[in-house]
C-alpha cells in the first residue's frame, strides 16, 4: 500500500430513504444494475424507488409526476 492509499479517507457507505421518493446512496465504490452491468458510481446518487424513472437506476423525479407514495394503506 502506498502512502497516498493510506491517506485517502474512505467515508462510510449509507442509504437514506426519502419519503415518497428515491434512495439516496452515498459513498459506494461499485454499482451494478439488475443485468450485472457495472454503472459508474458517484459520491452521492439518487436511485429510483418508484419504478417510473426514464433513467433507471437513477431517479429523474418521475415519482413526483406519478404521485408515488410509500404508504400502501
Ligand atoms: S424515485 Fe424518483 S423517479 Fe422513481
């Protein structure tokens, strides 16, 4: 391991659920779609949870247009 590798700080990965919206994914190194194809990961990504995005796996705010709701009651 080089000095540069030792000094790089790796932040803890996290996933946050936005009510009636996407997953906010932070600090992941790898992202793979449902077909097993790697997708370039960004430090912060909004991933579609409603199924309506035209830019899957990313959120494109379609959840607002379709009135996606978490609650199924
Ligand atoms: S959650 Fe935003 S488009 Fe699906």
